[in-house]
C-alpha cells in the first residue's frame, strides 16, 4: 500500500469514526432512555421501521441515479487527462474501472442525499398505514376525509421524490453528456449522439408520467383544502380547476406515449409540439380559464355559490371539531343594570384575574416577592379553579419557578457545571399558590394549601406536593445528574446509570457533555435526559403536537398537563385558519399528556370524546393512548378548554356566524386596546373567568368577544369550558341588538374619564409608574361589563407593577375600586349627569377610535377596513351631534 492510498484510508476512517460514532452514540442514548421508561421494544420497532424505509428510499434513488450514470458511462469511449512527465505533457487514459467506480459512487452519494432530504417519509408511511375512516365523505370526488388527512400527504411526498429524481437525473445526464462531447452546440444547432438523444427522450417520457401523477394529485389537493377561498372551493375550482386537472393527467399520459414513440419517428418537431401542447393546456386549464371566469363571468350561479358556501360551512366546522352543533344562543343581557344586581356583578367579576389579563405581571411580582435564590428565574403560572372551603371553586394561580437557561448563558459570571447540572440550579423551586380572583388588590396574596383552598398568607408558602425535588420542568432544561445518596422517587423512572467508561463516553458524546468523563461524576450517578416536558413528549409521541404545559395539583401530586393536537391543512372543502403561524383546516385536541414533576411518570390519554382515528394512530406507533374513562375525577376537574383550539374555533365561528344566510358578512374577533398604545388594538386573545355564564353554575370559561363586520359594536361572545366529564363545550352567545361598544371604544371612553386620570395619578405617586391592562368584556349579572386593571409601582424601575384597582364600565357608569366588589359598589355613585357626560365623551372617544382605525388602514393599504372605519366615524359624529341638540 502506497502512502497516498494509506492517507486516503486514514481520512475515510476518521470521518467514519466522527460521523458514525456520533450517530451510534445518539442511538445508544435514545435506546437507553426508552429502556429506562420500559419502552425498549417500542424504540427498536420505531428504529427498524424508520431505517427500513429510509434504506429503501436510498436504494431506489441510488439505483435510479446509477442507471443514469451507467448509461452515460456506456456512451464514453475513453477519457484522457493531461499529465506532465518532465518537460513533456501527455494525455493519459483514465481506466474504465475507475470510471465505473466514479459512476457508482456518484449514484450512491445522490441516493444518500435524497434519503436525508426526505427524512419524513417513514412518518408519513406510518400515518398512511394506521389511518381509519372518519366517516366524513366529501361529495366532489367521493373520498373519505381520512384519505386527505393520512394518505394524501404520503402521495404528495412520493410524487415530490419522483419529480426531484427525474429532474435531477435529466440535469446530471445532460451535464455529463455535454462534458464528454455527446452533446455539442455549433453552427446554431444542437447536436447529440443517438445514444444521448435516446437516453434523454426516455427521461422526458418518464417526466411526463410523473407530471400526469402530479396533475391527478392536484385534483385531490384542490378538494383537500387547496382551493381559492382560503382553503374551500370556489365556483371556478369546481367548474375548471378540478376537471382540468383530470384532463391534464390524461393529456400527460398521451405526451408520455408520444415522447417514447418519437424515438422511432426521429423527428424533434413532433416532440416539441407534444410538450408545447401540454404546457399551454396546463397554463390555460389551471390558471387562465379560472382567472377569466372570475374576472369576466361576473357573479356565479347563485345555486352553485350557495351549495359551495354550505359545503364550506359544514366541512370547516367539522374540521375544527365540536362545531357542528354550535349555533347562536340568545344571551339575555341589557346595557343597563338595576341597583340590586350590582352585588351579583361584583361577586361574579371576582372570578376575573389581572394575572390573566396582564400575564407578564405575575411573574414580575413573584420575582420581587419570593426570596431570591441567587438564580435567574422563569415562572410557569397556571390559572385554575380549586375547591374552596365552602365547596365553590376559587380562582387560583399556581406558579413554579425554574432556572432561566437563557439568562444564565448571557450572564457575565456563568455558574460552574456542577451547579447547573447537579446543584440547586438544575431543579425547579417550590411551587406557590396565589389568590387570583377578588383578593388581589394591593399586591400578592399567597395561599397556604390547595386541598381545599386554605387561608391566605403574606409570605410565600410552598403548597403541598409529593416529597422530592421537582426534576421535570416545563421549560428547556439541560440533563441533570442525581447522586447515589439521593433515594430514587417511588413509581418513577430512575434515570440512566452512568456506569463504566465506554457507557459514559457514549452518553457524553451524544449529549456533548465532557464532564461526564471526569471526577465530577461517578459510575453510581444517574443521568436524567430530556426532562423538559416539550422535548419529552415530542420523543415519546411524535405523531402529535403539544402546546405549552401547565401545572396542576392532582391527588397531592404536581403534574404537568399538556393538550395534544392532530393538525393538517388537508381537510376536504374546509377553509383554513391561522394556527401557530400555519394555515390549517383540521385541528383536534385529541390527546392529553401528563408528566409527574417529581418522578417523570408520563401518561397519554385520549381526550373526551374519544376519537378512533387518534386512538389507532397512537396504537400504531407502539404507545397506545389510555381511554378517556381512565382519567381520574381529580384530573378531570383540571381539564380546561384547550387554548389553541379555542382561538382557531373562535376565528371559524366568527367567519361563518352560524346564521342561515351563508352570504352574510363575517364577524371579527375583537382585541382589547393597550393602555400604553392608544388606538393600536392588541391581537385578539381570550380571557379566562370563573363565573356562571348564561345561567350555568360557576366554572372556568374562556371568552372572546366578536364585533360586527364594520367593527362598530359587539355582537356575540364565544365561550368555551369543559363539562364535569372533561368534554369540551363551546357556545356562541349572541348579544341583543342594543349597542354594546367594542373593546377599543370602551377603552377610549375610559381614557376620557377624569376619575380614571385621578386614580392613575394617585396609584403612581410621585416616583412610581403605572400601566393599564387591555380591556376585556364579560357578560355577567345580566349586563355587559367592560373591565380594565390599573397596575402601579411605587418606585419606577425598582418595584414590580402590581394591580391597584379595577376599572369597571357597566350600565353606562364608571366605577373604580381596589377589587371587583368595590368597583361594583362605586357604580352606584355615578350620577345621571355624569353618565350623560360619559355619553358625550363616549361619542368623542368613538370618533377618535374610528379615526385611528382609518389612519392605520390607510398606512397598510387595507381600503376595505378604511371604508368600515369611515362609516364608524360618520356614525360617531352623528351621535355626538344628536347629543349636543338635546335639552
């Protein structure tokens, strides 16, 4: 062996050791982690499944590219490379064996790249194999909805694989033929040898077959959420795009046959005519004809439009789940409230928390109130209802502190490895409970226990939980080491034993933690990896997407609870909504995952009502979900309405309204105006309130108001809660025709009040700072209450902002107090003259809000919104003029 070959082998060995060793170390760590959870067979079954399909894809791609490179190799007579010997330059022929190995190596490399690029194919195969019918059949092509959700994604991925392979095969073959002189250009003519021409024509025929497959997929994609009306089909989709896709698929088959036949005819004109016809037909059928139909035909047939609108309404509701039975309910509320209802108003508004309306304020207040532990903290705060001493639920915020890894990384003096991975900084702190309802005024009120909610305290007292450290966290967390002197928690995983040198080397290599090899650890230590809830759930249940976990005390244990979603943009005939930056039209909160914060015991449940599609999907991956009847009564009591599902459903209900008239203007989710940015509406977000909505017993509701199409008044409230058995319950509460102002208009009315200005000045003092929360609307005690919280600090920049007062606008009166009851009592002092002045100020503030909306719409070029704001300005000015003429 000469030196050059030895050096090449050494370099190849080092690369193989680096990349292959890292891959083996990661697989070893994953297998050990699954085995520690008692799921070793599940891991190896998934590993074998993924490896088999990725290998199959690599082999198919490698064989395809090998066929192309081998065809080029067969056309090569000899390849000569220049070589200098002394003063002479000679052309030395490259051995045929070397050319063969170059062709094989190139094909193998391209096959590996293809398999790595389409690494999601095994997951799509698993989804395809374990799909079951949803018993929802679309009427256009007659397919069940599960075909679009579970099978169409795999067909799309395989089509993309085939298209990329064919196009890249043509590119590689053409380039190699050009390099070897089989394709030349001269005298304004392109010349090719018969071998090269035959090879490229066959590839063109295969490309036509792939295009035919793609045109057939286009028809399914249009029905499966790919239409022109934000996902749903339009008349042009039904009349042109779907039939054109089927016709183009047939035409592409004819072009494929004609392309292969041109090998016999040897006429380039016929080949060019076939492909030009296909290109023109695709352009006309898919784009030009539908566009002209929409532009020139005018309004489509009313019967067709109504049928498509009904399809969009029905399937859009079905795609987001639980919306089929949601129809508008009449909510009995009035703009005025009798004095005898003010006590009930204050009592029910006690279930509204400033910590939910202004979420970041609680974390800042806790940092100032809980003794400093010498670390940067990030808090996970969860709002929930816990049984009170009288048996009624009490609104409570449960807060768990963790080390802020981002702040630690930015710190000038970073703690050492031992502090971060086996010291106090690696674990969560003791959870505390804070009164979130009517007892918040003036600062934090801590609770001593939650079973039931006990007496309040002025100092943070850890609430009752299972013995042991909180090892499993809600935020990103590095691996942690547990020493042998710490007894393992009962009933939970023990972590990975470090063991001997080779085992520690693999773990350190996979996790990039060299200290696992030195004296800071020992063979008896145990290693906790992937202990933050998001990554833990993503590895155990990759078939679903989880939202951020929240904390709850269940049967005396601290549990992290996360809702799991099935998401797709391929539900048939359904419009799409925005969800986490994506456009989706299928969203189901089908799962519920719990993780014990002390021992890490993880459970996956089907969320009621059980969905067979979700159950089969989980079982097919080896981690079957427990049925919903396995949920204990204490856990069911903490099943809140899934927040991300609520936002998407509210948007869809606003769009479709639920009226019999499918052509009615859609409603708009309302956002509260920020107290720091006048006229700039905040993004719509729901608010949580513990109250009896619509005559129901007090329970935790998620509320989001809707405005009319012009954005001038509130028209409905979307309300979501969970029944005692854990089943989500969504309601659309229609408001009377009486003029209930929007949140932005209510905020402007509050801003124009001298009473509020005096309260702000008093709360801030000479050296303090203030902030007003967004405005929220809550239908309670037979009226609509508009609430804003006033937060203040005595020393600006030093003390946290704490809630000081509730600002309440109800029954055309303004009340301010240090709690809900006090604000409701203050409404009595509002005189009719003050109410009239408030009405005049209201007209002016409405006009200001409308003008701000006009200015914002003109800046972004939204002239439809500009017209709506203009109408609102005109009505506000007319109302002000009418008030000015009254005696």
